[in-house]
C-alpha cells in the first residue's frame, strides 16, 4: 500500500508540472498566432505577405519536424523543453523590442514566427514523449493524462490564447509579444520542476538513419499506421469544411461577423469537456474503436450542419465534433505512447504531427477547390464521405483467432493437418513449444484443466507477434533489449505488430524484487495482464512473446487470458 502510494505521488509530481507547463506554453502559442497576423496586417495590406506570417508557424513541422523528433530521442527531454521555452521567450522579447522601437518589418516578423515554430517542434515532441515516463503506460493513466493534455491544448490555442493576443494587441502592439515571452518563462519554470527522467537512450546513429528508424516503426506496427491514416482522414475532413466554413456561416446561416468566433469556439468547448472526461469516455473502448467512433461522429456532424442550416443546431453539432476531435487526439496519442519504445517516441510523435498537418493542409486546399467548383455544400458532403469510409476502415475487426497458427490447436476441426500443413511446418523458419491444456467441460462450470499436458509447435514464420518486456526502472538498456528481441523474431520470418513495456522497481529493494515474479500465475499484475490482452486484441497478434522466461504454468494462464499462444524469448533459443 505504501509503495503504491509513493508511485502515485511520483506520477502526480511529474504530471502536474508537465500539464501546467503545456497549458501555459500553448496559451502563449495561441496568443502569438492571433497577434502576429494582426501585426503583419498593420505593416502591409499585401495578402500574400500576411498569409506568409501565418504559414511560417507551420512550416517548421514540415521541414525539421522529423529531425527534431530524432534529436528529442537522443537528448534529455526535460532540458529540450526548457531550452525551447527559453528560446521562444528570447525571440519574442526581441520582437517586442522591435515593435516598440519601430524597427519591425514583415521579413523580421516571419523570421520570428519561424523561430518560435521551430522551438515548438522540439517542445511538443518532448512533452508528448515525456507523458509515459511520468504517467506510465497503463491505458487508463494514459487516457487520463492525454485527455488533460489535449483539453489544455484546446483551451490555450482555441479559447484563451487568440482572444488574449488580439485584446492585448488592441491595447498596445508590443503587449501580446511581451505577454507571450513571459508565458514561456513561466513554462520554463514549471518544466524545471519535472522529475529527472534521463535520456531516452536512442542509439547514436546518423540523423537520417534515426528518422528512417522512426518511420519504419510507424509503418511496421499495424495499430500505429492504421491510426496515422485515421488521424490524416480526420484532419483532412475537418479542414475540408473549415477552409470555407466562414463563408457558409455568413452566407447561409446569416451569422454576423462579430459572432463567428463564438460559433467556432463551441467546438473548442466540446473538446475541453471531452478531454477532461476522456478516461471515463474511453474506458470501455479500445483506441481504434474510439477513433472510429469519432470519425463516424464527424461524418454525422457535417451532414447535420448541412441538413439543419440553423445556427443554434450548428453550435451544438460543432461542440460534439470538437469532443470527437479531442478523443481522437487522446486515442492516437495513447496508442503511440503504449506501442512505441521510449527511444523512438519523439520520432513517432513528430511523424504523426507531420502526417496530420500535411493532411490538414491538403484538406483545406481541397475544400476551397470543391466550394469554388460545386458550391459551399460540396465540402460538407466530401468530408462526410471521407471520414465515414475511414471510420469503417479504422474499426477493429474481430480478433483473428482463425488466423492463429493452426498447430496451436485452436482452429476448426481438420485445420493444421494434412500434407499441406506438414509441408508448411517443414518450411517454417522456427517453431517453439507451448503447452495445450486438455480439459473436460463440466455442466454449469468453466472448463477445469487436467494435469495432462502435451506440447504443440507454434510456427513463427509469417505470424504477427506482440512483444512484452518487463524491466527494472534502473535498466537503461530496455529499449535495446526489446529491439534485439524484435530483430530475433523478424529473422525467423515473423512480423512485430505491437510492443508492451513495463518498468517498475525504483528503490534498491524494488530492483531486487524484479527478479521475483509479481504473480506466480501470470508474472505480471492483473491490470497489466488485461492491458496485454487488449493490446493483443487491437493489434491482431497471432502470438505474444515475453522477453523474460516463463514457467509452464505462467504460459498456460497467460495464453488463456490473452486468447493466443504465449511464449518467451528463452523458447526461441530452445
């Protein structure tokens, strides 16, 4: 009990300053995003020059996003966040001084926006990669922290930041930049309160090779690339409509220009509420189910806005759509944190941001073209069709028990026998032995296994595997050990579709306790066993491979819990 309380205390000690720093930082970003175009418009009436100032904030993600993620994996993430905040504070202090002295120009403003955007690439990648280090990788914990994270992001960028930036600019042109610089100094002070998590331990390889390794992990892990495509579809569909929504609101809904901001803010309010309740809303859903439902909700929202043509109904539907957007961010963020080794997490975050922003830009361009060619209703119909199709593709299929190796004995009668099966077994690159219970069904009771067991070979060639690693918190080579296991099973013809890592035991006694199983039945706690079972179901893995050795009894119980064969790394060497 006392040990669990201490663990919760350490988590709270790390999560609170991280969320507070993120909230302050993104509020500064929102204020800056509103104030910079206003300053540009006061300097020039050239639309291209004004648009260049806004675009400069997103260009760094397209240019240096992936290298920034690779460097975040290599450096101490706490120091990266601290440096990013200090750089942004310095840049904005200089910008405020230029405004006061009258030396500001559009090129100088664009340069300042580029510098702030580049620092944001590092801060955001490091902040999201730090979440599992301070909160753990439990599904409920990740949903809770990510829900708060994205709720604060929505508050800062959508609700507080832009009004603060525009109001401060109306008082004094330099004021929003000075306030923004101060916000980043506060964020830096909060970051200093984060616990020391050390470096991610990424290998010292070339920057291009490191970027390729991150992309390779995304596209070789089924859950990640499915959710990456889902996120792209969501952003593309959302921006298909949003690009010309101001015209629809003013021309069709007759919304006054002064009230347009309040209408759009309804989506942010829905996102904040959903983010704050994300753990409760997603507790009974898998990550892919959450994403698929959010995509389906967006499709219904756009159809409802188009059919209703009523400003009040539109406000309510936008709030529902905003809730779906936040839950999508929570599901995607939690998935990549749960299925990505710590030394790859910065690169995976950057890859998702690059993919999401690219899809958003493409959607905005497509929305403008469709509205020009076919009218203001066309983007709504196109967006609904796109996200509805994505929802069907994102919804997880039934666990693929029928695709498990037939030699395990779980398939239909006659499967895994015959000449073809024997030839396939001889062609297999590797087989391992697992235990199969022979039980007798009792009326009114669950099957009770007898003591008689026999071994059946499990063919790894062509199978999809979920890897599970259990480590001491002091084990610095955990990512390397998991990578070595992945290489070993890949060499045998298998494909890694997911990864679950647990690290525990910070004190000396806790480190020694890692040599003893948490449970003689399952090796891990009941909650962790359920997390592994859920990861297996979502990834559709055929076999679960534990890095630590397993007893026959542990293998049996775990196989029954996760619904597929369970082996250990020692079985690969047997």
